[in-house]
């Protein structure tokens, strides 16, 4: 068994620098024109779970670059790994790609969330070119100051009723298992990725209310800090909106929506929906072959 299949959970975090020098199982794609952004935000990858859309995230990382990348929490799912170990080669390859970016000069800032809270003890330290912080402020190209945090600190269930949070985690895992079956069926019929859990979330009134309340609480906290906006993760719902004069951004997740938040070099912010990007690329390839 080679080094890349041995790394993850049980390894000391100080081994990350050596890991970056190893070779990935799935080599980086040769892309003629990788899109470049000033800043990229991703969160809620949940490495160590079957729900993680690792192949889609690998494709994303092979097609985009940035000067700075923020990992806004729940990159690794320590909760799930404590219950049952699951770590395929593709998950190692995601870690390898992130560390390789740091080695190439990308500024990587990691803000651990509640599922990867085991890394919060390393706040203020650098490992393998990754700077670990609890939260920070990012200044955009057009001069706006954005508070960056995971967001679980504003989740009353996570803070006050941890047992309920774990119960919800089991229910969520069941939903994601259904999601995998649905998308296996869709792939068989050459249909694009579609999130059952994301669809259900937007149909359930209580879920919609929770998301709205979370966004308002986070925006209010940002206003109290005197910043212009806030970027969060945690709720697996990508969003850009203004709340009481505060720009609220959520970069979404790589379990349900497969989204990232990016800043262009003029300060403009955009959410990338990578499932749609891959589907459009596949359609364009079919059209090109048909025209040949």
C-alpha cells in the first residue's frame, strides 16, 4: 500500500508537507486554459463520507486557480470517521491538490468547522503551507471587508443540543444514501447530476425558515463587527444576497450542490455551480463530435 492511500485520519498533521510531495492516484488533468480567480471559497466537502462528490471536486480543482483559497470548514468529516472509517483514494487526491496549490504559491487559509473541529487546536499555526485560523477578514479587490467563518457558532442546535445534531447527522446520511442511488440511476441514463437532498430542503418549510434565520443572524454578527459582508458555509446552501446593508455569501458544499464562491479580479463575486459546468462541457463535447 503506497503513501497516498495511508495518509488521512490517524496521521499527524505535521505529515502534510511530506504528503504534498507524493503522487496522486488520479493525475491532474492537462487543461489548456485554467480559469483564474483572485479568490476561491469552498466548504463542507465532508471528506471521509460516501456523500462527498470527490470526482466533481477534483474536476473543479483541475480547472480553476486562484491567488487565495479559503477552506471554510467541514473539509474532513471527523464525526463520520469516528463511527466508520471510509477514505478512498479520491479523497487523498483532493488533499494532495490543495497542498500542491500551497506549494505553487496559492495562499491557503483553513477555517475548521464543527465536523473537523479536531483541527481547531492548531489555530494560528501553518502546516504544509496551510494557515489555520478560527475566522478572519478578507479584503476584496474593490476594497470591501468580508468576515470569513464557518457558521456553526450561530447554530443553536450544534451549540446547545449536540445529541440532536448527531441525530440529524444520521438522518442526513440516510438522505445522502438515497441521493447516491438516485444519481447512479441518472448516470445509467446519461442524465446530469441532480441533488435529491437539495430539492427536499427547498421544499420543506421548516428547513427554509432555518436557512433564512441563519443567514440573518450571521449578517447581523458581521454588522456588529463593522465589516461590509460575510462569507460562511455550514448550511450547505449557496447564496448571495444583501441583508440590512450587509453582503451575505455562502459558498455551499460539495455533497449536495457542488458549488464554490469566487472573487473576480475586479472584486465581483460569483457562485459557480460545478455540476452545471460539467454538464455544459459534456454537451459541448457531444456537439463538437457530432459536427466533425
